[in-house]
């Protein structure tokens, strides 16, 4: 039973990494774009993007359209507003706010992950 749990957790972590990397190299993508690009089912991608968003790894940057012309969130990887690097350390402050430290330019900033768009606030 325990081995099955860890095997399952590792598979989910691997899928999160694949989804994160896809978003990194394909900014402003939808769950449908990710599923198609990675050859995964949408039912596998959607929970991964939710986890990544809830942990401040990816941001909602707008709305786009699916192939069936429905509205969908556009995702991009979290990045420093100063230097645009995505080499960040992130700490969850509360349900919607994250504190970030840019490992590239050493700037600190806060982002609020709202229901329709992530808002960045630079803190020097």
C-alpha cells in the first residue's frame, strides 16, 4: 500500500514538472494546449495546473479560447517583473498571496493570484 502511494505521488510530481516545463516554453497556453502538446488527457492536465497555480509556480495571465470556442485561462510561468527571470523562490503568504525572491536579480516581490489574473507588486 505504501509503495503504491509513493509510486503514485512520483508520477503526479513528474506530470507537474512536464506541465510546468511546457508552460515555461509555451507561455500564454491553455489546459487544452498543454494536453495536446504533451499528449495527455485534459483530465490529467487540469489538476496539475491547479496545483501549480495554488503553489505560485504558474500565473493566470488572461483568457483565451479552446478549439470549441469556449473561454479558457491562459497560463504563464511565474517570473520576476524586473528582469523577467523565472528562477524564483516562492513562499505562500496566505490563500492568494505569494512572496517571491528572484534568484537572478535579487529583487523581492509579492503576487496576488486572483480568480482571473495574477497581479504583481514589486517590493524593493
